[in-house]
């Protein structure tokens, strides 16, 4: 990409993130590096896709800001307002595309060194391009779906449950019709941008090169471009569904028992869930009491723990726990320091960032495989 275009474009994106505090300082640096990687490629379309995803994501986040503040809680116990996004969140959405962009740039450079210059995208070749567009179509669909779906007046249903039971707004795996439609619209913005900016080859002769054997077929015309937009939109929308399934299964949705609201972790991290039953609390207090008193009589420790002296100990233990875990506010603890959270769904194996990354990997690689099958490109020549 031309530096005269790339440098100002990246600078504007960085300035916007800094001025609106949409990214943390490390997140801004990560975004700048990501933008630079996208600009290394000779085609301008990939930096444009990054910009469309970033600007679209921040726009929809602002739209639902007030609504989300009423419907969810943050891990600090306040209303669920969105803080600046972290470098981990930036990478979860863009690292797959960055790797594929570097691979495709290396691929084009190799052809040029071999005397076969390729400046346009041929029908039936360069399936890595499909993976890049698929990444941004899928993450855009997921962002639009999750951020705008919470505006729905109907309660979301858990997509991983057999009876599609109702769940609180913001639950991982919870879907609504408006959220689904918003997801497909997000994918469409990426698909349309790619159709407008990709350097399509307009004749089959200009599409041929030595390193890849092309399947017989048409060059890129209006019909093929329309098919491309439809296919990229559908594939990206399916990515939103995949993210809902993965989030519903692998990511724990934690609910505040008192309010019934979903608790969201800062920066897409896991939300801590502490014991809600008194037996576990007393067990831990008993253990500490026994160690403090050097007592071998556990029954005596239990008696002291449940006495007035024990209640004072529990209060002090709660204060100590709050110092060790400042993300737990008093509003997130039940009676006498007992937390008031429960897991609504999911096993808690992954956090939100890991789910997003896994979804992006599956949809990008899946898009490459599907394109290679449709165009008859052997997988061992994908990097040809």
C-alpha cells in the first residue's frame, strides 16, 4: 500500500482511538502495529477492512451504551458500561487476518521474484484472500450482533439449550432476531467494502500465473461480485452463530443473584465466581482459624468460627478478600461477605477473547477450505 495513504490513515485511526478513549494505551500501540501489518500488503483493501470493522464496532458500542448500562453489571459492581478495549481484544479480532495478510504479501512477492507479477485477484485463485475477508466478516457480525442485539425488546434465548430457554440480556449464547439481523448487517458492511476495493481481475488471461493451476471459469464480472458479497455476508453471519455456540458452551455467563443481571468482565476477561453457600465459607474460615490458633481440635475451631468471635473473623476475612480481589465490590457480596453470583450457563473454559479468537480461526480457515473446494484449488497449492 502507498505510504502516502497508509501513514495518514493509520494516524487517524490511532488519534480517534486516543481521543475517544476507545482503546487502552497498550491497545492503541497494538492497533498501530496491526494497521502497519495491514498496510505492508500492496493492496489497500485490507487496511480498509480493518478501518470499517474498528469504526463500525465503536459506533454500535456507543449506540447501545446507555441500554447496556441498565441491563448488565461490570465486574466492579457498577453498571455494565463499556471501558476501553485492551490489546488482547484487538488481537483476538485481527491476529488471524494479520497472519494471512503477511502470508499473502509473501506469496505475491515470491511470484514477482519468479517473474510472474500478479497485481489483481483472479477468479479461482488466491484463496488466502477469502480467509482474510472471512475473518473480518465474522468478527464484524459478532460485534454487531452482541452490541446491538442487547437492544432487542424480546428476551434472548440460549442457543445451546435444547428448549432455547430465556436468559438475561448479555448472556453468552443468548440470541434474538434483531441481534441475528444486526450480525448479518455487520458482515455485509465488510463484504461490500471488499467488493468495492478488491483488485478483481477482469479477464481470465490476466488471472493466469504459473504457481497455481486455475479451474476453468469466468473472470470477475458483476454477477460474480454479487455472488461474492452474498457469500461473504452469509459466511460472516454464520460466524456470529458459531461465536454464540462457542460462548454458550465454553464461556461462563455469570449472573448477579440479587439483580438478575449478567456480570461482564473487564476487557473480556473471566468473571470470578466465589462460593455462595455458607458451608464452604465456614469451611475456609475454620481452616484459617485452626491454623491461626495452632489448634488440632477442628470441632473447637468450628464452634469458635460460628460464634460471635467467629462472625468477627468472617468480617475480617471478607475485608482481606476484598483487598486481594478489588474487582469484587461490596455490591457483589451477599450477607456477611458471601458472594451473590451464580453461573447461568457455560463451563468457563475460555474467556470472551479466547472465544472470539477461536471463532475467527475456524471461520477464516473454513472460508479458505470452502473456496479451495469450490474453485478446485488443491490445498497443497494454497500457498503457491
